[in-house]
């Protein structure tokens, strides 16, 4: 049975960061030198993650998304997917990735039980891609998306963080991809999480609202009509251009928050349960796990997390979490 939080929201979704490490240094996620990595002994072992997911499944949480950092940089990640795919009650096992290593692992992930992937892609211009990610090649991401498509990891959703003065001039180009290539693009308002990210202090001015993005697309390509997607129940609102096979989604944590329907908890790579992405509140699961906690004991802690989940974040008041950067939380 799915449990309700204090505001009658059914909690059915757990996002798990399997590593804080990443093979990119995206400008809105971490500083150029990166962030100090957690020591390996602080990161949850796969067997510990399995206990958490078994406890979550017994509480009616049926959707698991694996994230990072970049999940594919962790050794043996396919084995974790195989472990979690066998747990009764888990109906949807997905992954968010930057796509750099996806072509190498897509087939094995699908065979292990992964259902689908979200791929982060913030520009369609190779030189700009390298500037934003500091280390990556766009060709690798596109090859990964094609490998995922061939492996059946669909629908593939493309996550695009829109930042004024950096890539907001490409929103119409991304929207055209939903017509010509049947892409499923999700435009995300930039969220300031942690110190040192876009540290010039001008993040408020860099936010491009979902409303503005939609207006630009409709002015260039025509009216957007509401659409449904075949998988996922996250925060995006989906639309479709006339005759387009793909979809356009908007995730608007700043201008139009979706907290009233939030259905998720998050587990950091070092074993902290976060009832809300945009709050610093955490519940320690790693210590009990290392002390031998079983599924029943972890269920009690997950229930606590559900009970204390806040009504909403406060980014609209320009209050932001400070204790972690996004790469440590898993988005």
C-alpha cells in the first residue's frame, strides 16, 4: 500500500544517487575544479542500496530512478540494476545519465532490467556543449541516445536546463527536434543548489521561466497542445506541437512549483534520505545499515522521511539549500 505524507500526497517514487562522481563539470552543477569526492567507504554499497529498495517496495514505492553524479562511472553498475530489477513491487526502474558512456552500456542495462533513460543535453552545438560541460563531446551523447533506442530503453527523455545567456537561444531548435526526430524534450528551469554553482551571484537573472520558453516556441512553431507520455509520473507538464511525434515538457520549480503533487524521496550516495530535493533536511540511513539494520528497520526510517516531508520548497522566496551541490544529491 502506498503511504501518504502529512499533506495527503502518495509517496511512490525513490531517486537514488549511486555515486557523487561525474565525468563532466557542467557549469551549473559544480565549479571547474569539481567538488571533493566522498571517500569510497562513505558511499553506500550495492547490498545496502538493495535493502533500502526492498524496504521502499514494501511501503508501496514502485518507481526507482538511479542517478549520480553520473551513475555509469561507478564500477559494477549493471549488477546493481540486475539486483534491483528482481525486487517484487518495483514496476519502473529507470536511470538519469549524461549519456557520455551510454553507448557502451545500453544493451547490458536493458538486459539487466532497466526500463528507460533520461539523458541530460543542454545544447545542440558541439562547441557550446564542450563549454557547458567543460569535458564532454556531444557526439558521445547522441551515440548513447541511439544505442539506448536500439536497446529498447524508451521513451528516452532529454533533460535541458535553460539558462539565460548560455543556451536559451536554442529552445526553438530543441522544440523542432520533437517534430523532425520525435525527441521527448523537457525544459527545466535552473535551480540553484549548493555553494559555488554559478557563483557570480546572478542566478536569479539567469532563470528562464517555463512560460517564457513556451511563448518563444509557440511564436516560432505554433500552438502547443496538452499531451500524455507513455511512462513516468514526474513533475513535467507535457505538450505537443501540431503533427509532432515527440513531446515538449516543462519543469518549473521556480516560477510554478509542483510541490503539491510531489511523490518522491531521495537517497544520496552517502546514504542520507532527503524528503525534499530543495531542503537541507536529511535522515541518516547509512549508519543504521552499517550497524546491521534490516528491511523492517529501514522501513521505519523511510516512514519518518515520508512523515516529515515539507509542504513545499522556498525557492520562490530565493531561499536555497546550501549543504550540497546537485552532483551530490542526484537531482
